[in-house]
């Protein structure tokens, strides 16, 4: 890049002191929650669509890479500026622009934190359903860019299902809207969904219209344990066939249960087998009815079943479940969880096979693995943990994660269910999607971003 | 096109007698359910993906237009070969390839009729939710190409939400898969959703993996009438806010009610006001609870409320609702319904204004209009009816439909909620979507189909 000082001045004209180029500040933006690093040349915190548009015009003119970043909670290097250039820190664009309850939607800036949005929506009796584990700190912009979801996706769907409209700044600075306030339309290509999950490679999202849903009045939780994941999987299908769609359906293996109990010694879980948490939501009567039916269906096949009796206990279980991935050090203080191979997914029938194969991989490479996840939609989180000071363990971990990803692809699955590709999983794109698919992606990318300035190096683009 | 006879022979090599070029057979394919006409040069009924691929290679080589057609029930000319060339009649590719209930999905060829699919799925306790009025005769391929939906979309979403994977033949004959059997994934651009609603302009769909849902065990129907659509609209929001998502929420105006009563004199409906049909589905208890709450919420604002007591009556009401659009001649035998301006949608809060404005347009041009539709998702069907032998009435009808479309756009809405753009609504694309949006669509189109052979002239491409 030529004339860094002149470029800085151009940015400064637009955003004043909200552009930084000191090494310490650039260093703060050199990674997200992954191990992938890349130092930006500039960090800019835009406050408006117009600022983003003017910044992109300059970047496009001088072919400066631009990487958008929300809260930096991504686990695949999606927000890491591996080719330098500008990091656009979108977290200052965090206004809820409009509560349009009567149209069943809200309009937000990309830096809005979903939990904050939901706290505000609660009084109206509505919520924004997608709920990644990081929902207390991540941003809506990041969720849209990665098509995030979470435990309630089985009933409510992924972020993709809730985006009605995006305001996007294109690489050349043009601003487009991809949708409107209308809840359904059959007019034109679905550019909205094309941007969802595109990880900042096609444009910078500066505003989003999101569909909201009525808050369920009641929830119930059934905890059941099974001899094997195969039996657990069969029960899940029987529950669907009985006309019940749980609002969550999480499987936890033995190691996960051990960690959960260390997190909160008051938690009551069976000691053996694979456990499934079935949550149902709705009204008082409907949840009672569904929970009764779930228990009835589980009964002939489960080792143990019980309905969680109080709201307090239910809250404690979900809180522990939310923290379990990071809490492994409670079991062994020498070990740290490393996010690698952590987000695979397969057709749901294959979940038991996937669990078995991951157990074998864990043994082969002598890397402990905790397995838990959304059995109802085929997504399995694998927590591998090592002594991060030991290079040999790092080496084995890398080989284990490679094998986990390849296994998911062989089972007809995906290397990422909800965390995204970024750089961490870019090498698997061709095997998972095929050459022609990737070629089409590259052509679409060139259409939107002919100079390749937007998040270069990601998604194998 | 050069050498029609040689081209015919090339096609004949691939599909034998399933290519036709006689005038009478070509004439059968000169239109869909719209008034738009265009004579194809060849009609081909492929039986396999490989045949489609080989046909497209020839068409691409000789730049022959290719228009895919399902059952020809489209209302916007989407399947009309306005530039001649080949009509690919996909209705012979009508096999259900796999029932994969354990993975909550089915794999079908594009010619499968949705009602037939649902009859077959019923015994497993599942169904494919999108249900256009034409579901007894239309095809899944057409539904995907137009992102069709129907009365249950308010709870279940549109076709877009149910497509997991598409096998698509590209313009140059390459075959790609856009997804897999996995229920959720965050890997790569969402090509699946890009094809959904693209009306055959980007590729020919030859296979689809569809998500299925558990069949609800019980349904209930509440019929309420209101002084005005404004009050009715308010009630709908209150019902959402109470945590209830009806499985259908249909508004019917006075004229519609009159026609319904002529269709089936046994139907019991109030004589005044705007009527809403609230359907809830679920289990026996949950539907009882929801229906009770709906009645409670309606009570202070409705003129009349009653719950439909029997399954038979419920069936009769929905059957009449399904036929109402075409049944106008029961009211006035000199009049025929013309599908024009029939599928507009607006943000749901604007539905009362839209209804009022359409009434004004109906009076201004002296064209009777029946108004009914999916108030819960902002989609309003307008049935205009004229004496089709009278050129003056045709002229007034055209001006009325133009004004209806413009009104929807002005209210922040869409010229098509669920029927598609085709040629009938192509002229509104620029106003509804904007220049930049349309330019991006054109670039994407060129990426997939550089020679412009796929359904040319549609979507203003």
C-alpha cells in the first residue's frame, strides 16, 4: 500500500479520531477468538452507513483490504485481517433504530448485542430467537455474517430465517437494500440470504431488519439418559413423529456431564450413558402435555427420566450448558480447551456414528474430547483439550481436528454448523462443496468485489 | 436459430419421441395460467438429470432459449417461452426418490405434486408445509422457482425455508448440488436460496431435498368479524403478543363472503364487516387453549365470534376459501376473474390501508374487486372480475392492476408475495428493488448464464 500517511489522513477526514494506526491498537484487532492472527494497518470505528460508504470508496480506489469485525467472538478467524489493511470495528454502530412490533420486526445496526436486544424486546412479549452461546457479547452483524444459531434452532431456525432486509455497503461504496418490511415476497433474487453467511466477503452490513417472534409463556425441561447415542437418536425421531418439536434437544456425553457437575455441584444428572435435554416451550398446558408425551416416549428406552421441577434448576442447567465448553479446566487444571474441529454437523441419523468416530479419534491421538450439541439438527460440538504449553499436544490436536472435519464430510455433513468458515476451515471448502460450487462462489465474489478487497483470504476466495 | 431439423435430431438422440415440434403440441405449451403467450419451437419432456444436462449443452452451444415448466399453473407468465426455443416440461420427472424420515427430509424430482407428496407422507406423521392454492396440481419445482407459500406460511414459512439441497443443471450443462442432507450449515454462499425464487433464470432444478415437519395432531378454527380491517389488524397483533402463532390467519371482505356463501349455501358466516379466520394447530389441549385465548382477545373488539364446531364444517370452509378466487361467476355469471394485481403484499400494519386503497381503485375504474388473503404475513389477494368479451373492461382492468401494484410499492410492499414475477410483473422490478439491486441481479445472471439462454425476458433480465 502506498502513502500510508496520506491514506490515514483521508480516513481521518471521514471519522476523525475514530481511525487509529498505533501498533498497540492495531494489535488489539489482530485476532478474533481463534488462534489465527494478522495485523491490520488501520482500525476504524465507523458510526454511520455514510462513513462506511466513504471509507470503502477509498479502500476500493487504493485496493486496501477491509475486514469487518463485530465483537471478535468468531472461532474461525473470520474477523482477522490476514492481509492487513483496514479493520472496520462495527461495534460502535449499536443502535436499535426501530421497534416495529406491529410489523413483527425490529431494525438494528450491526453492532447490537442480541441479548441486549432481547432484554429490550421482552416487555413487548417478543424475542429474536437465534441464540449462539456468545449471545451476551457477540453482535447481530457477526451472527448474520456467519448464519449463527444455537440451541433453539431446532424449533426456531437459524439467523437466516429472521433477516427481512439488509442495508449493505458494496465494495465500491454503493449502498443497497436487499429487502423491505414486508414479511414475504417472491420478487427478485434472494440477495438477503446471499449476504447471510457470506462472512463480510460481499459487502459490509450497516443495518438489518429482523423478524421477531412471540415469547413463549412457559418452558419445561426433561432430562433423560440412554445406554447409547444410537438409542437416544431413535427416541428423538419418535418424538418428532409424535408431532412434538422441542425448543431444544441437546445431547451431552459422559465427559460433558462430569464437567457440568464440577461447574455446579448442585446439578443433578445421572452418572451413566448419554443424556438428552428436551426443552419444550409454549403455554402452561401445551408444555405440560408435550413434556408428558416426551416422558411417555422415552420410558421404554431410557435408563432414567425426570422432569426438572423448578425454574431455578432449569436456569442453572442451561447456564452450565452454556459455559461447559470453556469450563473444562475445572476437571483438569493443566488443560485448556482449544476451538478446533468444534462445530461439525451431519444428517441427524448419523449423529451416533459421528460421536463414535470422534471417540475413536480422541483415543487415536490421545486428546481428550467432550462431545455435546444439538442432536435435533445434527450439529455436534467437540471440545478438544490440551496442555497448550506442549508443542506435541498441539501437533496431535491439529491432526485430530483434521480427521474430525474429514469424518464430517465423509458422513455427508459440514465442517461448520453455525460458527463459520473464516480461515480455519477454508481448506475444506472444495471437498465439502465441490469444484463447480466453489467456482460459482468465486464468480459471485468477483461480481460484488472485482478488486477483492473485502475480507480477502477467507472462505478460500 | 439455424437448422431446426438438425437441432431436432440432436434432441431426438437424447430423449427419442419425448421431443415434439408439431404446431399443435407446441401450442399446448404457449402459455401458463396467465394471459401471456409465446410459442416454443420444441417441447421436450426429460426423464433424468443427465438428459437435461445434454439438452442444455446443445441449447447453450446454439444459443437456444430454454424455459422450464412444471404444471403450468403460474399466474405471471414465468413458464411461457416468450422468446421461443425449448420448453422443458419437467412434469415427467415426478418420482419421490427417497423418504428419509429419520433425517426429517425427502428427496424429490421437480415434477412431484405437493399434495401427492403429502398424501404419501401422512402415514409417517409428517408433511411438507408450503401449500399454495394450486397444491393439488402444481409441482414442487414450480414452487421452488417462485418461492410459493400459502395460508400456513404465517406459522410455517415459505418454500425457501424447506429446501435443504438442490441438484441444478447449469446453462452449460454442468450439474451442481447446492446443499446436502445436513439440516444446518455455515459453509459457503447460500446458493440454495439463490435458486429459490429465481424462476428458472439461473439453472434447471432436477432434484430437491426438502425438510419435512411433524403433522399437527389437532386443528381448531375461530371465525370472528370486525367493524373494519383496522380493528381486525390490531387484534392480529394482540394475538401474536399473547404468544400465539396461528397456523392460518385469513381476512375475507364482504364480497368474498358473499361468494363463499354462493359456493356453499350451508356455510355460516356473519353478514357484515371484515371476517378473520384464525386456525391454530397442535395437540388437543394446546389448540383448545389457543382457541380459547383467541376468543378472549377478540371479544372486546369483534362484532361476532364463534369457534367452528366440527371437522366437517372446518373442511368445508377451507375448501370454499381455496376455490373462492375462481368462483366469482357464482355471484355474477357474466363476469370472469382475471389474475392481475392479484398477489400484492405490504408490511402487515399497512393491510387495512391497502384494503381501503384497493376499494378506491375498484370504484375509480368500476371494476369489482374481492379482497382476501393472509393478513398475518401481509399478503393480500385481490380478485378483479370483468366481462372478458368487453375490450373497455379489459382496458380499465389493466389500469386498475397498474395502480394496485404501484400502491403496494408505495406502501413499502411487494408486487408479488408468493406467485412470482415472470413477465407480468417484470416492469415493476426496478421501482420495487432499485437500480443497483437490478444491476447486481443482472451480473449474477451473467455469471450463471453468460449467453442468456435460461428463461430470457423474465424478471426484467
